[in-house]
């Protein structure tokens, strides 16, 4: 039940936003988000609400760990 | 798909599995606390590529599964009150109470509606001003802030025919209770990623420190899970017990302060009954006094008798990680997804349902 997916912000109107992923479009709320997203940002969506704005730099830390483990040669741009 | 497909790469998964095999020497037993992890581990065949001395066991992190029979009975009781519409996440529909289920009640004429979000339940309230809409609040810290936000929206809009029947639960007290019980043999925890998106990592620090048990907050794609296991194995081999985040793209140490603030503005911790684990102090959420107008428990008389667990059902032991579905005499015989006896077979994220679907006979 704790399923949540990263979706791209397409439109923002106050606390409402439209997000998309692979052709699926959803209308969600931004009430409980920690920081306001901009169009084109990715947010983690659960039960009709955005829970988190993905910071691309945070995501890169994971890739850096893969490199340290020797699982990838270079961290992609 | 960005932030998804790169975490599903088969070649990368093999390399990380090789890495685990290379560094892992000590036998280890990791509990995946979350039902979403249980399903992902089966679906991606994670067990099959780990060293034989690493065991994965399932924990109490399926909200449907840990909802006490009594709480289901209360939901059924409220659905029988005239002019009440029950709004619920679909997962709860088929869970057996002591004598019925929401699905049965619906077929008998109760107005039970499945929703994807609490905001859908608010829409139902707006459209049915002459009726009372009761939303069944289940879920962990991932979900409960969304319910709190809906209560605040209802208050701001003056919607007075909407209330919440709260069976919400908190994950860290349950993890603490499992360890304090002393019967659980576990070397590390695969902690639920989206719970920590909200609460951060601080609540696991006492677990790591007091029980010397590593905790890694992990995402839900196959690469996430393998990397999380790699991080746990690294700690075990080094004799360490720290809280770490694998799921960086969704989790920060401090979590989401706005979601936490929203959650605790509306709710306060209360003692709560968990199926299989008994009453755990301060592990549930009740609506605060200021929000009594939105508390279904205060709006309706929902007292129900205590309900015994179904005879022979081992869901309780399975939720505590001390038995697997294979140990249960009802599994695959009297208890199947079509005719579930216990909640772990009902929910698609229940341990029994996952074993039924994915494990070999």
C-alpha cells in the first residue's frame, strides 16, 4: 500500500498539479510537499498527493555508490 | 521512464548481486518490513540471486494485514448505519471481519465506495450533502499525511459530512516492539522507503544503537533492493550497525517536515491494536480533540465486541517474522486468495498472498 511513483509535473494551479508518467496523467495535490516543484520537476506521488520533489543531485548520489561498488564505470550525466 | 527504468537494468542487477556474493561471508537474516518490498522481492526473483546464507523474511508492513479484526468490524458497523457512505482504499474490501467483510456488506446494500485518494472521498461528500461520508483511514506514515491534508481541506471548506475512522499505524514503534519481544532473530532491517520519505531516518537511530541492528532505508525497484542488501551486508561484515539511506532520490535524513507537521496537526499518537502483535503503545494515530468533528469514532457509536482471530490462522506469527506461510496448515488448503482466512492472504501485499503467487509448490 506504500506504493508511490515518480511523475513529471506538467501543470501547477495553486495546490493542484497535473503530473504524467509514460502517457498516464493524474491530477494530484501539493499540500504536503516539502518544497514547491516547477514544471518539468519529478515528484514522488502517493494516493493523490506529491510526497517529495526529486532533487537530481540526490539521485546522483546513488549512481556514485554504484560506481564505488564497481557496478558501473562512470556516473552518467 | 526517468527515475524508474535505470533502476530495473538487468545487467546492473547482476553486477550488484556479484558484489554481494563477493563481500558476504557471514550468515544473515534481513527483514523487509514493508509489504511493497515483499512483493517486489518475489516479483524480481531477488532471493534466487543472493548467497544461500542470506535469508529474507517478511515483517508487519502491510497496513491491511495488521488491521485488527475489531477495526474491520467497526468499519462494517458504520456501513450499516442509514445514510452513511463508506469510502475506502480498495485493499480493505475483502478483509474478513469476525462475521462479514466490506465487500459482502456492499453486496447486501451498504454504500461502500472505493477511492484512490482521500480527496476523492471529499468529492463524494461534496456531491452527497444529505449523507455522511466516512473514510476508512488505514496506512502508515506514507499515507496518513494525505488523510490529514484532506481533513484540513474539509475544515477550510466547511464540509461537515466527512469523517475519518482512523486505524492508522506508525512503523518505528512496531519495529521496536518486534525487537523488544525477543523472539525475532534478525541481522538487519530493509526499511520502507516511502515511510521515510515522510519521517526521515531519525526514528530508526534507537533501533540501530540499542539493538545493534543495521537499518537501511530502501527503494522499491530491483536495483534499489539489491543495493540495499549490499549496504546491509557491508555493515554486517564490518560489524557495524548504522542507519543508512539507499533510496536517495526520495529520502532525506530529515524527511518531509511539512508532511510531518500536517500529520501531527490533525492526529496524535495513541495505543493501537496490531493483528498478531497485540496492542503497541503509541503506535497508532487518533484525531486530535480539535478535529473531533471529523472523527467517525466520535460521530457514531462504533463499539463492537472483541473479536478472536480465525482458528488455525498464523497471520500473527507471520507478521512477527517468526513463521512463514509454509508453516501454516491452512496455507493453500483452507486459505487461498479466492477464499482468504486471514488478512495476509487478502492483501496483494500480504506475505501469504505473495508466497501463494510466486513460490513453488
